[in-house]
C-alpha cells in the first residue's frame, strides 16, 4: 500500500520541476481543459525516477538534463513558459 509520504515527495518534486523550468502553471492548466496537467501530475505521482529528479533539481547544471530521466520530458517541453528567453526572436 502506498503511503502519503510517497505522493508528497512526488508532489514536491513536481512543483520544483515546474518552478525550475519556469512553467506558466495557470496557462498550462487551461490547456485542453486541464487534461494536459492531469496527465502530467498522474505520471509524476507514479514516477520511479525520484532520486534522479531530486539530484537534478539540486544541481541543474544541464538545463535539459531532466530529459534523461523524466517520463514527462516531452510534456514539459510543450508546456508554456512564463518568460520567453532572450534572443528567441519573439
């Protein structure tokens, strides 16, 4: 049986990942009536790569390093960012 701590750890990592990648959570939640974030949250809640996630979040030297371990990497790459990086041409 899964304990609350199991899900709390993943929820904390999910929030940290969204912050680290500067995701516009309000806009992301509005996409497809929230189904995009529901899928993201479900995948994160059941992820087995929490140790790798914690290590990367503690020292994200490679800004795309999450792509090596995160089952949500493709979804994260499609979520809207709050700030457009300089030099993006937009």
